C-alpha cells in the first residue's frame, strides 16, 4: 500500500513498522506473531493469521500461490517478513518450520469435540484404552519383582516431578501407607537428592516420569543406587530413566494428538500404581488388613458410621 492510500485511510491502516518489544527468541516466530499480532497492519495481520492457522500450507506454497491464496501482493508478503524480523520470505518459512519442530499438533490440533457428550465419550474412551494398553504392555515379571521389593522394603521413597508425576507419587503414598508400609514422597528435586543420600540397603526408590527424561530425577536415582537402594522406574520404554534404574516398569501408551485434552498416560500410570498396591496388599494380607481395619475403625467412630464407604479414598 502506498503512503497516499495509507494516509487516506487514516488510523485504520497503520504504517508497516516493527512491533514494539521486538526482542524475542529467534527460534519461536510463532510465539512472536501471537504476542504482536494486534500491533500489525491489517494486511500483515491477515498474513499472520494464515500462518498461525495453516502453518504447513503457508510453508509449502510458492510466492505466486501465496499471493492468490491470501489475496495480498508479493511485496506486502516480503515487507511482512522483514517487519517481524526475517530477512525475507525464505527466512520466514525456515523460522516457521523451526517453530513447527515442537509439533504441528500444537499448531494444527486434532478437531475438538463439538458437544459435552462427545467430550465425555472421548475422555472415557481414552481412559479405557490407556488402562488396557498398560495391562497389555507391562512386563508382568518386572511387576512381580516390583511388588516383592516394595512388600519387603525397609523404607520406600517415591520420587516424581512435573505436572503428573508430582501428584502420582502422592498417590503411591496414599495407596501404600495404609498397608503398613513405610513410605516417604518428594516432588522437589533438591529434597530428592538429599533423601537419596540417606538411603540404606533394603530401601526402595520408586520414581515416576512420563517422559523418562527428567535429568534431576535421574541424578537422585543414581545417588540412591550408589548408597545401596534398589531403584524402580515407572515410565515409558527406551528412555534415559529406563537405563538408570535397576527395575524399569514401562508402559507403551501414546496420546492421540489432541494437545488440549488431558494426557491418557495418567490413567496408564495410575493403573500400574494400583497393580503394585493391590499386589503388595495381597502379599502382606494379615498386616494390610489390620491396618485398613484400624483406619476404618477410626473413621466410623469419628466421622462416618457408614461402613460401606471406601477407606478415605
């Protein structure tokens, strides 16, 4: 657009100046456009919106096809590239592709459900599939060994971090203490290292990681192993954590690509925790039953007389 036309339209079409606060990670051009989209001119916002909604299409189209697709001139596309900090269209496409290495599923996600009923069905199906896949892919010999170790441990330490494993280890605590097993949990990596340095032979360190690549967790695992603890890793296959622990418990469960929905790996990991807890309860049945009876006795005495309710779940 020439200067005369821009002045004629007044404030409706601002000059093609670089957005304020232009400093931004060079590898995240998508993030830059999301943050500064409203500062762009109308024609440049149109280009930015096309990139944000259809990044793969934008990258694959040559300049002449982009002109027809966007109904915007080639010089405008070139100016847009420079305005947002690129040397030209080729550089813009390279940076878009670099941002897309995170995964096109974050930029072009799976179509979400249209109704709440569909949401309910998708959540239920994911949970069921994850649990079934966990049961199908878990190594039962390793699971049997884990139950044996936990049941006869002097002390259990449950370590985790991040969004899921930080509360997953609290669930490990919730499931095992009531069986009469001694257990301590931590989702703080500094505390994990300190606890790992205090372990003794006969102790078990059970760690959880959905990625299997938590380096701070792996450090704590190695420290605990050096001091004689047996280490167990609840994770996915072929990860650094698998190599770091004495006994890996892996499940082969993958998400379906819907990044805005909750990960189904939570259900898979939770089912393995329940398998360990149930197996340990069976192994130490007299002790476990007595501990559970005592807990129920106190609840029926002081809180809820209904004996059919679960034990503080």
